[in-house]
């Protein structure tokens, strides 16, 4: 890792709703000597964000469409964290620049099509340059990725492992998150083609198997309550961790569910998702939906303080069972900002990380070191039962 670069960490997208929260967390938690920079397309806005921090930070104007400027930005820093989304529309050049320059890259992408695209285009290059490309460093998918790893650690080694996760979350979404969700839904056929293309080239782990998540809506045998499979990026990220880490055993499966309680709620959720998916296919309807929550806006501090999440993880393997839990405050923004900022600090400053390069995950390239950091800032990982 180059230490002669101008910055330790660059935050790209620091003027956005989530970016401002990430900047505040980074500013408060980075070591005094850390060389931080805020980047984005609006120099004046960056100056305002920088002025709210209690330390010196550099300000770098750059547009995500300017390839040459992105190359210079990536070459100037050891770690680049970006909140410029929707990533499928705005993020490809940033990943490309980091893979070329050997710069560690982190984002908040919950967009499976982007995840697969960057694997296909940039994984090999990043392996050669030494860059760690870590997607989904927010609520998508840190609680799942690190929580499943924590659950696996409670079970014996060298055995088949099955983990089911049940998420309860209360909170509202930002304009940027809505834009990304609509982008993913409207590009579903392309996403499916990218997923197939990736499956054809991504090597399977030797002598081990990682099975796809269970996809059945119904009453859970773990909780006795209704649960709906989550169509999010989380299962993909955890499967990647399982492929990268021997410790997940010879036959591994993770199935994430939304814990909804009753059959009528499960039905309403399934119908609501289908209606949103249909609406996203029609451009004028999609634009009207987006106008309900414009980019740059999101839940205010009072709303965020009332928000929380818990993820219960039921693991089984080698005749043993483990029940673990990950809990925290406002999932989408308050805790997401901590997760991205702590991931950036972990890659930049923690020296007990495994050697890794290419498209990796929070669990495979940071694991317990990031978990420790998140515990320090109030995101709890605990064992409920172990038998
Ligand atoms: N669950 C999760 O893990 C999670 C949680 C939160 C957010 N996210 C994701 O994070 C992303 C950001 O969300 P948000 O609500 O913070 O969005 P936002 O408020 O709209 O912020 C977007 C940021 O991108 C910048 N930007 C847009 N186009 C640009 C360009 N061409 N060049 C440079 N910068 C550009 C914006 O700059 P300006 O200020 O100049 O417009 C702004 O700083 C979304 O993709 C969202 O889905 C994921």
C-alpha cells in the first residue's frame, strides 16, 4: 500500500445527504494526523461541509463523469470512499480509477447489477494493482456480512453451515436511496444478464460449495412468525464472503428474511414490492415517484433518533446451534455513515487485516477488526444463545 500519497482517505460525494453524515463521523473519529479530503462536483458545498468539521480537511472538486480527474483523485489517496449514487449510473468510473491506481475503494452500493458489473470489469485489474474493492459498506450489507461471520465463528470448523437472518428495521429512506432502488428495478433484465455472466467466470471455491439463499415466503421454523425473503444484495455479499473464507465450511448457505410477523403483512409487503417494480418500468411514473423524495434529502435528526434495527441470526452446523444478534440505531443513515466511515478508517489504519485484493467484502478483508470498531461506536454484535 502506497504511503507516499497526498491523502489517507478521500470521501467522494461529501455534499450528499449520507455523505455529510459520513464526513462528520470521519472528522470525529480519524486519528489527529490522518490526512482527509472531501471531494465532489460542488466546490462551494464541499467548503460548507468542511467548515462544519473540527479539523483541517482538503477539498477536491471532481465530477464523477470526468475520467481523467477521477484517475488523479484515485492516485492521490490510499483509500477512496464514495457516496455518489445511483452507482449503476454514476459509479463505474470511480471503481475503474481505483482498480487502475491500486487504491482501496469503498461504497454504499446496494445494487446487485453494479456489483456484478464491477466484478466482471475490474476484479482482475484490482488483483494486479493490489486495490481492495469493497462494495456495500453500509446497512447493505455490513450487519449481514459481519453478523453471519460472527455466527459462523460460534459453530465448529469444517462442517456444513446453514444460517438464517431475520431483520426488523424502522426508519425512512433518502432521495438518493429511492433513486438507486428505482434504478435497480428499472434495469432488472440487464441485472439478470450480468448475474449469469458473472456466474460463468467466477471460480467456485475448491472442494467447497456455497448454496443459493432460500426464497420461500412463509412461517419461519426459527421464530414461528411470518418472514419474507429479502431481494437485496445481502445474500450475494455473504455468499462472496463464504467463497473467499475457508472458515464458512464445505457447504454453506445464508438466507436473509424480513421478519414481518403476520400473513397479512407478508402479503402487503409482497404486493407493495411488485407494484413498485411495475411502476419503475414506466419512465414517467418512475420520475413522478422520484419527485416524491428529491436527491439530497432524507430523514431529519429527530426521525433518525427514533429509528433502529435488529438482525437475528440462527446458525446450525455440526450438530450445534448458535443464535446471534446485530443491533443499532437508524439503519439507513446514522449507522450507515458509521459503517462506511469506520470501514475507511479500518482499511487506512488497522494493521491486523488479512492480505486481500480484488473484489472483496467487509467480512473477508476486515472482519473482526471492523466489528471491534463498530462495537466502539454503538453497533452491537452479541451471542443470544449457543447450544
Ligand atoms: N443501505 C445502504 O447501504 C445505503 C444507505 C444510504 C445510502 N445509500 C446509497 O448511497 C447513495 C447516496 O445516497 P444519498 O441519499 O446520500 O444521495 P444524495 O443525497 O443524492 O447524494 C448524492 C451525492 O452524489 C453527488 N453527485 C451526484 N452526481 C455527481 C457527479 N456527476 N459528480 C460528482 N458527484 C455527484 C451529489 O453531489 P451534489 O451535492 O453536488 O448534488 C451528492 O454529493 C445512493 O446510491 C444510496 O442508495 C445506501
